[in-house]
């Protein structure tokens, strides 16, 4: 029961991150951003491409959410470990 709750929580969190990153990508195409604080601007200045980083994050969390729906726990664990690395 606890394991199922943990996977459900992980799915919800990854889907929320996927949604936020997708919204950020769409806004970045219009020259806007969800975050306008100075810390976001500092991180943005240090990255190679803001849109590429947002898109890669959206792909990662989208894939994670899809694997959660398919309940492919072996690939979920592998994707989680690659994200940590």
C-alpha cells in the first residue's frame, strides 16, 4: 500500500512539473516567463539555451509520467537514476 502511494505521489509531482515546464516553453516562445525574479534570470544567463533546457525538462518529466501510467517500474527506476546522475 505504501509503495503504491509513493508511485502515485511521484506521478502527480512529475505531471505537475511537466505541465509547468510545458507552460514555460510556450511562454518563452512569446518572450515571457513564469519566473521573473533575479535568481531565475541568473540561472537563465548561466545556461546555454533557456528553451532547450525547458524542453529537455518537459521531455524528461513527460516520459516519467508516461512510464508511471504504464507502470513500467524498471524503466522508471532507470530514468530516476539517470535524472539523479
